[in-house]
C-alpha cells in the first residue's frame, strides 16, 4: 500500500476519532460512561470508533419526533391534566408530587375513573386481547416489540385479517429487530387484506447516524378507543406453551375508560414516526365511560425525550415509599439512581423485595444481574429467584396503592436506550391484587442468602464483574 494512502487513512481516522471524542465530551454525559467510550475508541482502533458510531450516540437532544407534532396529537379534549380531583381528594393528594413529576417530565396526563383488570397468565391475557379485537367495530391499533411467527402470532394474524376484511381499520407497529423472524409472506398476507403494518426503525447502514441501538420495546393494544392493554408480554407461544426456559410468567393490564386515551395517543405518536401521517381525528378519542375511583398515568420514555421519565418516576416512588416495595423484573442491571433509591429506602426501614428469574434468556444479562446482587443484599433488600419457568413480568407495587406495570425492565437499556411505556396506577384494589400475585409467585421462589452469595468462587465473580462492563448494551 502506498505510503501516501496509509498516511491519508491514518489522518482520516485521527480526525474522526477526535471529532467523536469532542462530541462525546460536549454532551456532558456520565463521566464513567464517557471515559469508557473514549478508552474503547482509543484502544480498539477503527473497531471502537465503529461501535461508538453505531451504539454509543446520544439522541436525547435530537428529537426524532417534533414537539409540535406531538402537541397536535396530545392536545385532545379529556387529555388535559386535571388538578381538581387531586386538591379535593385526600387519597390522591398524598401522591400529588409523583403525579406532578410524571406530568412535568413527560406530559403524562392523569386519567380518572377507569376500569382496571390485571392479567397474569398467558392464556387469559391472549383470550382477553383476542376477544377485544373480535369486538372491534371501527379500528384496532396494535404495537409490540416482538411478533413471533408461531401459533399465537398466526392466530392474531388471521383475526386481524378477518377484521380488516370487515372494514375495521387495522394499524400495526412491530419493532424491526425484535420481530426479525416475521417473513415477507406473513406481512404480505396482512397488507393484502388491508392491514397497515409498519416496522419501527428498520436497519439502514448509515455510519454516524445509525439508530439500530434504539428499539421500540412498547407493548399496547387499543380497540375503538374504548379498550386498551399494556404490559410486558410479547406476541409469542412461550407465554402459553413455554420453551426451554418453561412457561414465561408476565403481567398485563386491561383498561376501559379515560386511560385508553393515554394508550391511544402513545400509539398515534409512534404511528406518525413510522408512517409520517399525523392522525388527530376526534373519533379516536371517544367520550370515556366512568368506572371506579382511581387515577392512571401512561408514561413514556425514549432516547429522544427530555427526561428519563419512567426511571425518574420509579425512583421517586421508591424513595417516598413508607411500608414496602415489591418488584418483579426479568433483568436487573440498574442505573445508579435506581440502585441508590432501593438501598436508601431499605436502609430507612422500608420492606424492599426483588424477584428475579433463576435463569433468563440472556447469559450476559444473568452475569450482569448477579454482579449487583451483593450490593442489594448488603442493604437489607430481600432477593428471590423464581424457578417455575421464566419470570418476564415488569411490575412494581408500593404501599397498597401505587402499581407500576409496563414494558420497562429494571435496566439501563430500558431507562436510557429503548422506547418504553409504563402505566402508573393509583388504586388500592389493583395494588392489593398485584401484591397477592407477588406472594403467590413466592411459592415458586427461593430466597438468596447474603453469606452464601458472598462465598461464590472468584472465577464466578470475575465473570460477573466483566459482564457488568457491558451493562449499557444488555
């Protein structure tokens, strides 16, 4: 290779490296993370720079969806933050600061008087969703991270095709990477029947502008603007029939009433992103019926939001808890804020319990999770391993009144890189139900002992600590 060409390649690389480091420093990120990326780029020539350009960029200040467009969707009658019930109702007033936080950091309206049903078993969850879809008369909006090409997914496909042929408008969003198994035939049959199926962030090789690291992890279904579902489950057989890990245990919530408006606007914002079409018709926000006394906030977060809304909400809820916090999570790779909130709450006398699967679908995640457990146990937090299948539920219940159910895992990826959505529910009945489910799941768990855990081999601890270095990518 001519010396001039070698010199040019080296010069281009040094310029690109310096530019990337300059941008990274100007973003004023967490110092440890910034230093980690700088070291990767320096000590892994070319490869480190490639990883940063593909996986390391921060899009939080580069809005993928304009605020003006979002405002046109969210500025709906009934979507306004109504402070009156909070000032006159002593129960909700006790949680005013959390409600106000979620309204200010993510414009999450508080919807009152909803009918809420918790679904904690695969068959019942899919039956409830399929029944709702079968009843659709005007539209079906469905969005999941994963649509597997299996029995359950094909049953859903046939149902959506049937409703589309009946004249129901069906819109479907699937994550491009999460649903990579979907065949062209699967999608073609949907489109041929009149179903509008769109991928979220399909992969495009644009070095320096790649968004492959940012996935849409949300799960939701809205039928006629009157019935809505959200939670942690995907469309796959493993929640019903199981796989090598056993049957996947998950939590979903069905809403009727005003909270469905929150799910609807979340879908329409995502639809605008994937289709470029802004839908603001009032028919998608019908006048809701009033049911039980409660409040619900549908909280979203993603790499382009101003704040890490879900993480902030969970942190605040844990820090202000008085009696207990019971957490379901399939993965536990917490941010410093979450870990500190749990430790401080536990040390102050709050009963903090964390339930994790004995084994997850990711060996790297398992090692990362294990690296945090000693810090959790040392703070007096009780840790349980679920061994009846795979615990995939993302649910938190606090003080017999606050319930948090959605798509976000207790990990850095969910809080900083993925597009996520959680329902914050303020109601005693739902909280008591979730607490009962937690204690029922304890029957299929064993508790970790701090002394025994600390006696793991040095080799095992080294594996876990090494895996922890990759926690932002898990």
